[in-house]
C-alpha cells in the first residue's frame, strides 16, 4: 500500500493579450509553444525537432466496452486527428512509417505546435490553449516538481514571445476559466490495474471527486459557468460538469471520464483520465490532490472500499452535490446520500481518509514509506483544520489562500462580490509571472508553504524523472535529438543511417526505461545508430 503510482498531470493555460480581447488564442498559443522550441537564434533546437507520434492513440475507445463512431464524435474528441494523414499514406500500418509521414501528421495545420521536451514532457497547443503534459512520475512530490517545472517552461516561453519583434506580449494564467463561460482543463492520469471493474471505479470515486475539491479546489469569484451570480466558490471547474459518467472532456463534462487509452500494455493497465480537477498553484494542494487519489485507488484495487467507513457512500444527485459543495466555502452544506444520510464534503473526505489509513496500517504498518506517511499526515491535518476553521489552511490550499486575500480587499474597501476588482484579483492569483502573480508574491513572503526547492524545479525543466520510462524518452531527446524523428508516451522513433525505415522502440511498460534499467546502455551508446543496433541486436 503506497502512494507510489505512475502518474502524470496535464494543464491547459489561459492566454490573452492585454488590451486586445479579440486576439486569436490558437495563434497566440502556437506562438508560445514555438517560441520555446525556437530560442534566440530563431531555429528550432535540435533536441526539440521530434514530432509527436499519434500512431497508438485511441481517444474514442470507452472503458464501458465500446468505441464511439468517428463520424459521430465531436471534433474536440479527435485528439489523434493530426495522425490521420500519416496513417492514410502508410496504408494503416502501425510500424516503421516514412519520415515524411511523421512530419506530415503535424504540418497539415501549421498552428498545431507540438514539441517533446528533454524532461520527458509534451508542450503543445490543445484546442485554444498552450498545454503542458508532464512526464510520468511515481510520487506525489515528483508530480509537484514536474508540474512546477511546467510553470517555468511556460514562463520562459512567455518571455521569449515578449522579446520577439512583431509579436504581441501575452499574459498566461494557470487557471481553468475566463469567467465568461469558457473552461479549460487540468487533467490527472493514474495508471491502475486493468482487472479492477470500471463499475467499481465509478461507484467509489464519484463521491471522492465530488468532495475532494475542499482540499484541491483553486477557488473562484462568481457562481455559474458565466459567473452571472455574485459570490465565491471552492472550485474553478465544478460548475462546468453536467453528467456523472461519459467520454467527453470539453462538453457535457462528466465526473468520471471513460476514455480508455492506456498508453501502456493494454491488457495490464488502465489509465484513469481524471478531468475533474483544478489548476492549483499551492504545492501542498497539488501534493494532496495526487496523493489522496493514489491512496484511494490502491484501496479500491484491493477491494478495501467495499467495507468500512467508505462503503455505501452513494450520492443521490452527484452533479448537483458537486455544484453545491463548490458554492459553499463555509463547508457546512450537507449532501444527500442514496441511503438518506446527509454528510458534509469534509465528512465524506474523512470516510475516505479513514479507509485509506486503515488499509495502509493493515498492509504495511511500521514499514510504510515516507511519501505515503506524508500524504496521510497532511490529509488528516488539513481535514481537521477545515472542520475547525478553513482559514487555518491558508498556507496550503489555493481556495482558502485566495479567499483570505479577497476578504482582505472586501473588508478594506467595502467591495461586494460582484465588484470587478475582485475578479481581477482572482485572475492575478494565477498569473505565471513571479513579479505579477499574487500566489508568487505570497510564496516569496513565506505566506504559502512550498515543498520543492527552486533548484530542483529548475533541474526538472530540462531533465526527466529517473524512475519511469520518461527517463528513456527525455534522455534520447537530449543525447540523440537530431536522430529522434518522433516520440509519444509509449514509443520513441529513430531516423538513423543505414536503415530503410524509421525504427520504433516501444515503451509500453512504464516502469522500464528508467535510469537503473537503461542508464548504462545510454552511457555506452554515443550515437543513435549504436543505440538502435544494441536494441535490435544488430
């Protein structure tokens, strides 16, 4: 029993041009991504030339056992669409495409900027936003570290855009809504046991996600998707969810997303794609978001949630409960369960905490690893203080820190919740620029807790985690960049001399390709040709 689990975070960043509300966000996002890929000299860095390999992506496959007809899918669901040209030219084959096919897959639309980074992450344009998808990590602290590295990468891209003649300076926010009806996602990905029935995932995780926002919410001024009603709420994303279970991510958003695209050995793993989360700036909130979910998944896979304090937690109206919990920063609202009980969101979280803590004690006891102990201790501490007085958590949780800041403005200047200045403060909280972002200013003054030293975050900007397959991907880009034609979560494709076709190296097992596994091999191979020969036996 441990929080150690293959995990990745995806963040779509808000983007705008001050004074130009009509600026095209797709073009702006492309400029941001391309600026990072093409530093001062104006030519793309050799390490960042590799294209994204869409070959094995299947965004329309549903965990409930079917696949949506492509002709009936909403265009936003076709996240593999840029690979269609390559597949058509290659006759549908699944290996050894021509180099021109790989390039064509992304050059059909030049605004679809897409780069793979030497830290193993992906930085690209998703719909109308720059998105950073972190490399795979194993611990909540590493999730925080490489998530923070993504903020630094986006900041550097913003700086480069601002320094480029002819391009308008942009502002970028790590948030989830423009306050006018649009929402963009922060997604989590957890690799879990394929044998776990998906019905159990839905049954146990729905109440957990509905209540988790009291720990991991980012806070927001305004109620309703378009912020038409004055007030403050716990979550940025809650109002944008409309159904309990579904495949979509940009419309009719579900509490439980059913996309079945493991990016790993399909008969062994399921990738739980979690879209019901906020973009958190506070490091403790991110640690708890990932860590508590990992603990609950461990207990779920073992069947430990079918009895004990978390058993029978079925919400009567999950979507309604999600909205009501978010709209009540006092945390006193009682949600109704199917069995007639009424509990607060904090009480629901206590049930999951008690189930996870008991499971850990039973399975590992005194041998519990430090990462798991940290998550349990922080989870218990935060829940205790949220019940007593939420403001006691202002150093750790985004929504509480933001609310305390907003209440100070309201008290000082007599502002109502519909005042434009409060909306501006809300937005400025998530500005990625250290000299502008309010979260950054609080962190600089020591008013919010940090977990990862700045030098470790900086190192993660360019270097991958060493204990997952991200190490192989990132190191191949760093060492053999000009010879890497394409890559994805589950493959690296080389274009090497003496080979008639591109050479695909599968990386379907996320716990292989680590430094321990391939570090010595990479150190021996000074060229991509040597590496491919070693991997293929000739």
